[in-house]
């Protein structure tokens, strides 16, 4: 069972992702509402996969991605992005993100993307 850390500043999005993932056999080990908390929790929990929102307060998903990749170059991070953030997606992939999901997303696509990792 893959262990997942969900990172998003919107509580409803974290709940939605958690419901989808747990229903499909993933274990959600924790959640974070900004990039600073995400980096700390990644170092504590060593999840198999991180779903990372791009736009968040305190520390955005791009900066958190950089820091997690510096800590663990084998980390598997999937960026969750809103329509119109293509520039950030390209930057994230260049920095080592393993994939991306565009909001609003379909459950099947989320599961397909994470299952490939």
C-alpha cells in the first residue's frame, strides 16, 4: 500500500483527495496546508508519494518541491494545479515532479497518475 502525504491549502481539496485515495487502496499518512509544513512532514514521515498544490500561502508548492527534492532526490511528487498554471507545471517537472493533475480533476486520472509511480 502506497503511503501518501496530501498538501493543499484548501481543506475541502485535502478531504476530497483523501477520500479518493483511501477508496482506491492508498494510505494517507498525513496532510499539510502549506509548503513549510509539507517539508517538515515529509522529513518526519518519508511518504511514498506527495500530492502538492502549487499555489499556497507561507511557502508555495514549487519551493516545497525544491526543498523535498534536495532532502530526497528519489521523492515522488505529483503537482496538483489549477487551469492556467502551465508555466508552473513545466517548472515543477524540470525540478523533478513526477507528474501533475489539473483541477478540477477526475478520480480515475488521479488514481492512474499515482498508480504509475
